[in-house]
């Protein structure tokens, strides 16, 4: 877990999960504009990937609580075809 900013970009069936370093020059508040922050990781998924793959990557970048919150938001935007593959 590194910390910083998580950005999710969704374009059709493509989901990009982007980890960015916090850009303190833009402020330290939660509402500060972090759109130009420097990326330290990016991974692309498709909606036919299992939800677990994305959740696992999110957990590497954040806590399990926030990973679940982000995953819940993603699921409001896309319909997964893979489901959880336990």
C-alpha cells in the first residue's frame, strides 16, 4: 500500500485503475485538484475480468475498506461478465 490518489477511468468495457502520488502543490484537502498528479502505477482491466482481479489490485493500492468502496462505485458504472472466481 503506497497511498496517494486513486483514479478510475472507464471507457466502454475498459477500466483503468491509476495510482497517483499526491500533488501537494495543488493543496492537501480532499477536494484539491489532483488530476495532474504524477502516476506511479496503472493497470487496465476489461469487464470480462473477474471482479476479484480488480479488487485485489485496489487492495494493493489502498486499504480493503477503500478498495471495497471504489469497487462498489465501479460496479455502478459497468456490468461485469466475469464475476468473482473463488
